[in-house]
């Protein structure tokens, strides 16, 4: 997907550079190129952040499924005390864990280390 966006933007920039002077002035070309470059930069940063969040979520879920302790703020989440809900990507207390009934912990708030 990133390559498709890159080549589309590159094609747009090349088309702008070779556009006739009567169609677009030099200032308009520069402005459009700057806007496209900024849009590409923000899209790249968003994708990078999204990848990092997804990688953290996968690491936390793998640790939880392996029976390791996952740290979510002050709470230590284990597979014996919590259940992972796939639809909401969150942990809820199991039936054995009556001390924390009603607590819902988002997986994004969890880490594999303290």
C-alpha cells in the first residue's frame, strides 16, 4: 500500500513539473508539491505509529497466551485471572477473579515488562 501511494504521488509531482506554464504558475506548482509532500510525510508517520501499536499488541497478546504476566498500569494480568476479548482487544476478569469485577483493560495500556 505504501508503494502505491508513493508512486501515485511521484506521478503527480512529475505531472505538475511538466505541466504547461499557462495551466499552473511556478508558485502554484511549488505549493502543490509541498502539500503533497506534507501529506505523504503525515501518512508515513501515521503508518509507522500504527505499526508500532500493532506490534506491541501482538507482543502483549502472545505473552498473555503463553501464560506470562502482562503489566497494565498497576494491574498484573495473567491468563488465570483474566480473559482476553478479541472483539474489543481488552482484558476482562475471569469468573475466578471476583476482586476486579467490572474492570476492562485495553490491550494498548499493557506492556510485557514493568
